[in-house]
């Protein structure tokens, strides 16, 4: 008779494990980088002038248009 309570306990524990929330999915929105990070990346790519400005602007993430 000791096996029945152990079996019930095992089933309850297994059900608790399955009821846990799944890991969060990656965000659908792009990651917004700081200006400092974007400038470092532009330096590493040796970008200058308009190409650098465009890169940094796009690197920081989407901009809201009104």
C-alpha cells in the first residue's frame, strides 16, 4: 500500500513541472542600442561622414514617424 501514495506524489510533482510557464520568446521588436554602442560599432567599421551618420541612426533602432 505504500506504493500508491508514492505514485500519486510522483504524478503531482510531474504535473507541477509541466504547469510552469515556458521561457519567454525573443522580443519581436529590435533591440535599441545606446549611442555609445553604435558609435563604437561605427568606429570598428571605420565609417565616416554620411555613411557613419546613417549607420548610427539605424543602429539605435526604429524611429517613430508622426
